């Protein structure tokens, strides 16, 4: 009897002393500094959703889509948030990247100017001075945007400025136009009021897929289960934040160093960009191969890139098919 009790106690101690399963370590590099579009990530991490999925997630600040693509493509980060045309351009240059979940179904590119500068629309861009960082996604894609407008890319002059200097440079007249993602549109409206002029490229015929979670290809092939757990936790977090944004913007307000009020306004613009893929009937974050093919063709034409197929650059298989796509609020 005593021997049986000792054996039972030993077995119990052995079970309690057994080490927990090692978590899968994933580094996610953002496209820029934390903002409203990253709120679901910080909220899910705050709620221990990644930990509960056996993922040890590290979120790194980014310095543009080009930087995120380079860091992810080289394997320094397993996953990066990258503007899709920038990711495809990086892939054409040798980076092995695969899109696992689309964030911006609609292109986020916007071009902003002051009406008092004499610009009345894109037809007046010729000879103007544009300012943006070299890695700015819309600047990188300028050849394609210019083609949609109907001008030559070299008909504007680009000036290098820091990301945080865009609004001030436009105010001062140091530049006459700049590019920015639509999720900060409210800032331009607030600063420039009735003097604001702008155009969204999706309204002038250039509407490629936007930001997505792009995954390092070799890591994905070796760690498909971990990649799927990350994508599904993230997909569910975006769904929950679309339904109830308040706790999500609260979670990112500290890392973003931005007020909850401003983040709430910005999140509404993010929600607009996330919805209404013409293909429809896809889960949240799902991608249409035909739409991706159009995005690939735009990049290939603009940069003389090698041919790629949607099957090579994207997968919907990591997503939870039961999470429905999002309907964009009216503008």
C-alpha cells in the first residue's frame, strides 16, 4: 500500500515538474510606427490571445513597407506588414514572401496638396515638388500612380523628407504635394480645412491590394502550424475590433503615443479600407487570385519585374473560413 502511494506521488510530481511546451517565437515587423491599423495586434497581445495559442510574439516598429519587406524576406522577422505592391517588388528582387492575410482590401494611397498652391487636381501635378521618405509605399509605386493619372513619372520632382515632416512641409510650402495613407486623412482635414485638396488613387483607377501580413517563405514552409495559429488569432482579433473598437484603440494608444479620440477616428478609416472586396464570399482577410493577378501585373509592368502567379505569392489556407468578410462603412 505504501509502495503504491509512493509511486503515485512520484508520478504526480513528475507530471507537475514536466516542462510546458515551448512557445513558437514569432517576430512581426510593422510597416511604420504603431497606429490604429495595428490596434487588434496590441489588443490581442494584451488579452494573451497569442500566448494562449502557444505563440511568443514580438512586435517591432517599422520604417516603411520596403524596410518591412526586406526584414521579413531576409528571415530577420518571420512576418511583416507590407504594402502589397511593395512586397511584390521585393519578391521580384529575390525576397521569398507569401501573403497570408489581407488587411487593406482597398488601396490606402492618397495624394494631398493645398488648393492655394494652384493645384486643382491630378492634371496639375506636372512640374510640382512632392515630398516623402524614399521608402514611402506610394512614392515607391509612383510610376504606376502616374500612369493612372496620365502623366510621366519624371514630371514631378521628389524631395526626401521624414515621415513626420509631411504635414509641416506642406504647410510651409517646402513641398507642394505629399503622399499618405488614408487612415490619417483626418489629420489633413483638421490642419488644412477648406484649403485641403486630395485624391485617393482608388478613385482614379489604381486600386491594388494594400497592406497585408506577408510571411517569410522558408519559415512558412517549415512552420505552417505556427503561421496558421498566428493568422487565425490575428484574423479573429480584427473581427472583434471591427465589432467593438473601443478596447482595441485603448490598447494601442500607449505604443502609438496618440489619443484614443484620434485613434478612434483613424480606425473608422481603417475599417473602410478593410472592406468590400469585389470578389465577395471570402473570409475576413481572404484574397482573390484574380485581384492579386491584377496587382502583380501592375508591378510587373511598372518595374519590368519577372512574371509571378497568385499561387506563388498568396495563400488563403491559413485563414479561418468561418470568419466572414467585412462590409465597409459608407464614405
